[in-house]
C-alpha cells in the first residue's frame, strides 16, 4: 500500500513540474558618469574636481539574473545581482510560495522589498533606468533614515528573512479583499527574570507585519499596513489608488509611526503619472515627513538621501558636519516632477526636476541650535533615451545640482556646492 501511495505522490509531483512555467531573465547595465564637475566654495576657498569616464560613477555596473519557477500551487524565485568587475554576485531574491486554494504562504528574502510596487508609481524611473537622484529618491513612507515608517510598505523590512500568509477573499462581485500577516526576522523583544538560582529568559526574534488590501474593480485600490520591528514601536500606513480617470495612475496616503506607544513622526505621500496622450506623460512624486522633537532628542533626524548625485556621499545634513551628530531637520519636503515625450520608437526625451527642502531645524535639546543650517537641494536632469530595441537602450542626460549650508562653527561662512555631470546608462534586458 505504501508503494502505491508513494508512486501516486511521485506521479503528482512529476505532473506538477511538467505543467510549471520556468522563466529566466538576464539583464545588464553600465551606469557611467561620462563627465562630472564639482565645485565647492567655502568662504574664500574654492575647490573644483573634474572627472571623466567614471564607468560606475552614476551607479554600479550591475543588474539581475533571475530564475522563476511557477506552477499551479507552488513556485520559487532566485535572483542574483552581479556587479561587473568586482567579484561575486549578491542574492537579491531567494524565496518560494505555495497555495491551498485561496490561502497562500510565501517565505524567503526580498532585498528590494516585499511590497505592491504599483503603489510607488515608478514607471518613469523604471522606463529610463534612472537612479533615485533623478527619479524615486525616496520610497513610500518617511524621508528620514531608519525610522519606523521608512519604506513603510516593504513588509520584509529591508530584505530580512520573512514568512507571510495571505488569504484572498472575494467579498462581492466587484470587491476583493486580501488579508496578509507575517513575521520578519528582528530582535523584537528580549527579557530575563532572575529569581534566586533560577533565570527565566524570553526572546522574540521576529517582528510582526499585517496588510489588508481592498480592491474595488475599476474604482480604486487601497492598502492598510501595520509594521512592528521592535516591541512597543511600529507604524501604521494607508494608501489609496483612485482608478476612475483614464490615463491617470495615482497614489495618495501616509503613515504614522510610534515609539513606546507615543507618536514619533508622520508623513504624507502623493504620487501621480498622467499619460496626456500616447506620446506625452508627466509624473510627480511629493512627500512631507516629520519627526517629533522628543523622538529627535538624540539628534537622529537625518534624511536618508541627497540629490547632489555624489556617489558614496554620506546622508544629507550629516555630510556637512560629520563630527557632530544631530545634523538634519525635523520636517522636510521632497518634490520631483518628470516629463517624457516619445518622438518615435528610437527617441524619447525627458526632463526630471527634484527638490529637497528643509521645513524645520533639528536640535539636541530645546536650547541648542541646529548643527548645520542647510538650504534646499535641487537637481535638474534633461536627457534622452535611445532605443535599439524595446529592451535595449542608452539613457543619456546632463545633470545640474546644488545646495548651500552654514555650520554652527562659522555661522557667517556659507558653503555652496554645485555639480554638473553627464550620466550615461547602457542597458540590455533579456
């Protein structure tokens, strides 16, 4: 009898493999700064740096090798990200899933995040292969580094080992609900109690996430998210995608974060891409983020990106006074607008304009002043995408960026920073 059961199981597995779909992709891109000129004026002192043909100056020469094996009730994915000329590839995705009807389990790692990417409205950036400084500099959530709501819709919290369960519930003919819960590797809680010669230790090594998606056919999609990576700390977020206007892809919503059950920050996002016609499209990404003064009493409010485009530069604010913690702001606004126009199948010009604006100053205590008084950062990049095929192209631009700041050590001495660069991206997707 056991032999018969085993034979049936093996036959079922073989049938599953036979009907599964195997897909492999191999992508490559070189992300060069063909030319860059950086000028820093510090009082009477001026420093200029000129660089030519830095083949990884815009970003590393890297892309993805991906293998996806999907059957009716199970599948697995492995994505490697090799970097040309520097050695072994890194593992980007390594995960698998299985289904029991409407119930789906999925486990593994997702370095780029486990999220519903449609809410990020990132088609412009993906289409041109532009990096964050010229496109999606910030994900949904807080503009600030290492906050409870940083990249808030990434349920894997930065690619940590995760396990999720999702149940799809067709509530009505037009409404579909997806309920997801999961655990994510994190030092969520640790405690020990000593009673005489006995020690009772408790360790919770995973944080908790939950997501509810409500999709109303042809009208709107929405998702509600809760994340908690450490005990008594976490974030709530709500995002909505209206779908009533033809040609408009939009996300609006925001997040609230808490520490020791007290609100420690908030942020609001508006993202939209509107296809004016078959050739012209306009995209905009906008975010306002705040960190409470109590949460920033140790000077933690540092923005997680900068727009100057200097590869390897430290965080905006902290880069201007690395010897003093607390540089940054407690409230900031990011805006980026993009326009692209398809002339024909070969040429698509574009223009990207980004602004990063401080709206308040950070301090170590109520009496201290900000370590670095920063102005708005700006970056303008006109360019063109040249297609050899739909999946093979050059992206060539000319970027202009700048900012200025004053340090507490020399308040009357303004430092200005101006950069010109020519990014050239060569990409093939197969």
